[in-house]
C-alpha cells in the first residue's frame, strides 16, 4: 500500500514491480534512475512495500548523504519503525546491538564492513542490500583492484543477500591497468560482473511510461569567453604540451614503433603503460596542470605558478587583472535573482566571492571546509536578495538546487558523467558552460558535450552562444 504522502507515478510503479519480480526470481538489480526522478521516494517504497518484512542494509556513500537520507525519512514520512543509523564514531558493540535489533540499517560501507569483520554472524541475517550511487563502488582508475574499498570483501561477505544498486547514470567508462594491458571498461558491465546474478533496469526500459511528464528539460548554453590575453597563455602552454608529447612519441618510436602508434591514437590512455623518460612525463604533467590552472583560476592566482615553472616574466606582463571568465560570471549573474557557480578551486571561489560582493550580490560559499552546508543552502534558498551560491567540487556533492535559476559551470572536467551531474543539480532551468574561445578548452568542451548528448539524450537542450 503506497503512503498517502507519495504521489503515484507510472514509471516508479513500473520500477517497483520490476524490482519485486526480479528479487522474487532470485536476482539482484542494477537500476539507472536519473537525477530528479525520485531515488529516495523509490527507496522508501522498497523499504515499506516490497521488502517490508525483510532485514535490509542501505549503503550511502558519504556522511552527508547518510544524514540527509535519515532526515528525509523522518521529515517526509514521520520516520520508519525499526530504522537505525550506524555512525563511524559509535562503539562496535553498540553498532552490533543496532544491527541485531533493527530491521533497516543506514550505514557507510566501510563502517558496516568493519563491523561484520568483527562480528561475522551479523551478515547472516541480512536479506536485502540497497546501494545508493552504486556506480561509486567502481574505481575510476585502478591497478588490478577494480572495486573501491571495502566492496571487494563486503559483497562476498553478504552473499546471502540480494542487491538493489541505484545510480543516476551508468554510462561512463573506467580504466583498469592489469599487468601490461590497459583496459577501458564500461562501468555497467563491471557492475554486472561483480554483483552476482544481477539484472539491469535502464531509463530506456521505462521511457514509454509517464516519465517525460516528470522530467524537467535543462537548457544548456555553451558560451565562449573572449579573452585574448588569457588565450595567449593557454595557447603557449598548449604548444609546449604538444612539443613534449611529440618528444615522447619520438622516443618510444625509436625502441617500439608499435607502441608509438598506440600513443598517437590514444596518447593519455597508453602513456602509463610505457617506459618513457621520467623527466619528460613529469614535465608533461606539470604543463597539463598549469593549463588547467589557467582554465580554472583567477588571473592573479596562476601567475606565480607560471613563473615557478619557468615561463619568462616578459611573457606574463600582459596578463589581465581579472580574467574573462570572471567578468562573464558577473555579467550573467546580474541577469538572474539566484545564480549558482560551480568551480574547481578554492582560490576561484574566494576571488569570485569578493568580486560579487563588490557588485552588491548576497554571496554564499559552500566548500569542503564548510561544516554547516545545509544551513547555508537554506539561507540561499530563502533570501529575497539578488544572490549567488559558489561551490567547490567537494562542497557540491549530494546537493540538489531546484531553487536556482542559472548554474554556471566555470570550468569543465573531462568526465561526461560528472559534468552531466553538475548540469542536473538545478532540476531543470538553465546551465551555462564557459570556455576560453580559440583555445584547447574549446575542443575539451566540445568532446565532453558530444558524449553527454549521446549518452543522456532525454532531458538536455543545447544552445551555442556566439
């Protein structure tokens, strides 16, 4: 019986019925359920409808997600009888007591794994495992060990239970260095391999239900930034990167022509496998990091990094006092009542914060250093002033922002999934992706956006701003 607090949606009913059928048939389930489609609602329905007589462990990947999920169940549904939250700071005997005396356990994977290592008998009673963000159990870059700690031992230790793994997306790849072979593996195939007897439910399986009525389209504006001074530095670094890259390929070709062909076709994936002069590789990595700094940091911050690397001071005399991206952020923010900015470095958060305060915005910062994240987000939501929320990657984890009107992605990472998740934090609305025009960042953005458009076609509308 569905709780009166839950709106009945056709696609969620389809998923619940399908999970029930698969588990009854002795299968585990891997579910793809995109941002904003109600993973917490679905989880609550599984706990109270389909598995209401089962002993269940729900694994959350972060402390904040653990706390927010417990609060969600309490605030939205008035709590759940027989629910316990296992926290890392608690005594092991107390954790044992909670697991023995409650039907539903919320826990971090490592905390639960450590507990059943000490008390193995606890694993015997667990019938269902729900893994939130199941894609995060897979290492993005690994050497032989493919699963993150502690999943390699946790899944076998709970082999009597059936698994329901849920993720927003399951369409990314990860790298595995196994002996002398570098494999680019699909994360979904890896999950199927390591979750025994698993069946997959993807968005395509229920796309013909009422799901489109509940998906809010996100307008994605791909916006070039004109900044000739910054572009000149980026292009200088790119020329140096290409020179080092060619030196590496030339060095490899002298000893192994076959390997040099691999480098030319897939340079950055193949490089870790080959024996290359360490100094060249270190120089390449420093240049790549420097270029990322210029893409991502305020102009006054990366100048010293460039000088320390060896770029002549005369080359830097023409650096802008304020970067083109910072100017563009201010311009865009003035058009909206509530704007969110996602950026990679704390120095960018701090610089943007100072500049926007001078422009009379009310500014809220959320980074990994902030302890009262939820309070700050609530204040941003409730303020009536023209406001900006600025977030670092650690700060933005596990956060939805349906009240923001514009999300500005200050700089892109190379992971299509990560960028897509950033786009969807606003649950619809608008997103602007910034890049320095006439630089390598333009190519980077194009490559990422092309992959996103193919992998996640159901809720994004792209616009290229000239």
